[in-house]
C-alpha cells in the first residue's frame, strides 16, 4: 500500500516505500463472477528519488546558492509508460525550495540532470535500447511494428485468461443469466514520430558520453576520403545543404572525425587543425602516415594536405592504392 491513515484522519504516504508495486494476480478459483480488473491491471513505478534514496537535489535558481530541495508530497498527475509488451504507470513527488518557493517535479530535467546514472535510469528503457540498434533493416517503423505485435499478443493472452474464467463460471448451474463486463481496449502504441522524439532525448542525455568516446579514438595510420552517398540521404530542412561527407578513419576502421561540406576539399582546414589538437592535448604520438586518394603529391612546394596538417611536420602523406 502507498498510503496510511494520518493522525488527522487524512491519507499520507508510507514511510518505507518500494520502487515497484505489482497488481494482485487473478484468483485460482472464483466463487463470484470474475471481473476484468485483475486480468488487465498495470504495475506501478514509484519514482521518488528524494523520498526513496534521500538524494541531494539543489535549487537551480542562482540566488538560492545551491539550497537543498525538500519533499512536498505526491504529485497529482500520473504517467503511463510504454514498455516492450505492456503499459505501466508512474507516480512521482514534488520538490520545493524553501527560499524561493519554487516547485519542481522529480521527473523534470532539473532533477534528472542532478542524479547519477544508477538512479537516473531506474525506469525501464528497453524500448529505447531497441531504437539504439538502428541499422539496415532495423528502422523505427520496424520497431513500432514489433511493439504493436508484442502489445497485441500480451493483450490477447489476458483476454484468453479472462474469457476462460468467465466460461468456467458460466457453465456452473445458476438461476439467473450471467453478464460479464467487456475487457478493456488494448493500449495505443505511440507513432514513429513519438518514438524518435524519445530517442532524441536519450541521445541528448548521453551526449557528453558520446563525445568523450568519439574524441578518445586515435590511430597511427589514417585514411581520409570523401563520399556523396551519405549526403543524398539527407531529408527535410537538411536536404541540399551539403554535398560531400569527409571522414578520417584509423587502421582499425574506426572513424576519428567526419564533416559535411558544400564542396569536396572545402572547409577541411578546421577539421585537420582540430584533429591535430586532439592528439596534442591527449599526449598521443602523431600518426605515421595518412592515406588519401588525391592531393598527396606536388612538383614544387607543399601540398594543400601538408599545409592543413602543419602541426605534424614529419607527416608523410601517401596515395591510397
């Protein structure tokens, strides 16, 4: 139970709460007509970082000078969360600042950004993980179809259990005809646009981690090449804004950096300069040789590539076979 009777006769939250509350399961034997409540009930996630884990959350207002937020009770709204094959409900708490009197909901970005990864991702993110595996043949449309199939199959399973109990009860002898409530409608799975919106928020939350992982990639042998195949897939407002994609990879096939340009070879000076700075700041030895498909040789003086990588004076630029 979430609530207890307070000293003034009003309901109050329990002192010791659990993260998950699961509904009661259907009975084995029914002495009365079965109702669909227990067959189609949803689990409840109590998302209260302050009350459950006593985490320290400070007020975002600079005038409050990192003043600690305190609990102000249960938030009046609940949310429904899409899982892989079912729906569950989420309730949260309201946090308030005693200085500026501002209130913040626990699932807001103000609170989430102050939590560590273990507490921030206590919610189920299995749907987001499916979207992370996007690739050839694994588009958001395919994920949406799979989610709808999973939800429909789980709903049909609940309907089968409910109607079976109703049929068994109907076959018992009785004086009056029995009428059973209809099962609830299946939950509506969001559209692809909604799934991509959630996936974008997940990327933004992991942006610093992604940037750190990308900028921690180095190599001793580099390969620089440009292609038009990626830019032809740009759609919407980005369509036609770029013509070439230039990438720099290492000997393991890992991409160190990629840039979109309007012309081949244009705007690559900044890319080369930043690549040199990355090696220098990390204290990594410069690469031995970069391989390119053009512009590696000149009859007199330095080539454009040599000038771009001037931070590596001993670099020998070679032609890719």
